[in-house]
């Protein structure tokens, strides 16, 4: 014998809504993977050669909880949202001048302290390696008020270091408690 249970809202033991139905079979679930944000660069950045420099991710593509600060170029864990977070950063670093980029790095800083990095070295023997694309992925346990920033470093033979706008982005989202 089969049974049918008809409800329009499921709740946990504390009265928190887990999901609802509109009566036509369409479910609305609680927000998952929130807070979430992504930021890009609006103007090419020219950091000093061989110097760790914060990347100016100054344009919010989206920001579900207003947790990304475009003035300070950082994500801060909002109240009540401590947990595990996954962050990603793509950065295109190099020089449009006829120069060789020997090495470039991206760094994750947590509360002003370097915690992780990605490094690429130029193995191009003819010296034509002008740009490198770095992808950095990291999962971190964070508490309310922790902030995350992205820095870069480049070692260029000559010319001006560039962080390109179209190939650079920084984002993240909470994956759980």
C-alpha cells in the first residue's frame, strides 16, 4: 500500500524552512553556496617589478551578501557565515613590451598574512614568454570577520608589468559549516 503526504513547506526541528512547494510541483530550496561573489579588474594594473602587490579587483560581477569590498579589494566573511569557503583567482600577468617574464606568482592573503600561492616559471628558451595565466584554487576554514585578498608578483627582464583586465577575476563561495 502506498501513502501520500501533502505539504507545502518542510522545516527542520528549529522551524527553519528547508524547502517549499508552490503547489504546482516547483520547489524553492534554501540558498546554498552563499555568500558568493566574483570581482574583475576595470583598469589594467601596473604593479612594480619584483614586488608583491595587491591586485585591484574593483568591479563586482555579483555579490550575494555585500561581502566583497571594492574599495579595499577584499572579501570579508559576514556575520553568521563562518565555515568552509572555496576561492578561485585567474590572473593574466606579463608585459606588452618585447620583454621576458621570468616568473609570476599569485598569493592568497588571509587577514594580511600570506597563506597560499601559485607560481609559474618561464621555460621558453627563446625568451618570448610575455604573459602567463595563473589559476589559484583554495578551500579555507574562515570565521566571521576574516578577510581574503589576492596579491601578485612578477619578475620581468624589462618594461612594465601588467595585470590584464579581460583574463583576471577573483571569486568565492561558502561550501558549508
